């Protein structure tokens, strides 16, 4: 969430500057294009029909920068997600597991250690073009999938502080090969935390089980089904 908040002004500033630069230079490009067109047509003696099609092509070319910037603005989280997958092509590879991360999920970090520990995490959200407002802090989700070490000497947060029974809203069992995984949808009982009534729209999920696999999700409840499908699609690897 913090990284998104830091990078968002930079991305928007870059898009705004690109749009301003294109609009500012549009007139100059138009004059240059018209001059070049007039000279070319004078020497080639093209027909009126050919000149009309040539003019339409130039006008369309001048619109390309704006047509490129607009989709990026409307689908900013999705665009960022696709680019993050291109940058980290092996982000779905964990120690002994393979997770298919949705193309529009933003991958922030991925690492594998020799002792079996591995993790991939990031954020996800919907752009304005899909009816959401990514500029709201509560419209984005944090997600993580990780594995513990082969020897499992360390205790994870799931093992140290499992949700209290009274805080658990539901359980979602998942079978991954021979491993049984349980995802607990809970509402944390913090004295300083948000009101429990917000659990209708915001979800906190932690997943663990008998094996090395762990996963977490924090964000809008509307994005939770995609998280469950992603966890259910994890496959063991040798």
C-alpha cells in the first residue's frame, strides 16, 4: 500500500506531462505535417482521393499519444500488474510449489532461499475503467504466498498468533496435492482497530496447514474470490 501511494504521484505526473507535451506540440506537428504533405502532393501529383486519405492518416497519427495515455490512466493497477509480471517472470515459482498469479495482480517482491523459504507478495486493485477508484487506500489489497523452511524450525505469525475462535468469521478449506490448507476469514480483535461492522466490506484472511505453505490477504472483500481461486490453483512441484 505504501509503495503504491509513493509511486502513484510519480506515475500520474509522468502521464500528465506526456499528455501536456503532446497537446503543446500538436499544433507544431500539424503545421509541419501539412507543409510536408503539400510539397509531396505537389511533386507526386496525387489525386484528391489520395490526399484525403493521407490527411486522415496524419490526423489519426496525431491522436495516438492521447489514445495510449488514456487506457493507462483508466487501467492503472492492471497495467502496473502486467508490467510487474514482465519484470519478474519467475514470480510464480516458490520452493516446491507453483502459483499462477493473476496477470493484473501487482508483484512487488519475490525471493527463494536454499533452506526452502520462499515468498511472493504484492497488491491488487481495479482501475477507473472497471468501476473502482484505485486512489482510495481501501480499494487495494495486500496479498502474499510463502513457504516455510524444509526443517520448519521457525514459527510463523500464523503459528504464533492464530486468530481467536470468536474472531473467526468463516473457514475455507483448500487441498493442494496431499496437503490440507485452511484459510481463516477473521476480524482482528484490536482495541485500536476498526469497527467489526467493516468486516462486511473488508476481509482479513490467513491460510496455513500441515505443510509448508502459507498465504495471507487483506483488502476489499469483493476481491477475495480471486484470492481463493489463486490459492486453490497452487500445484506442488518436485
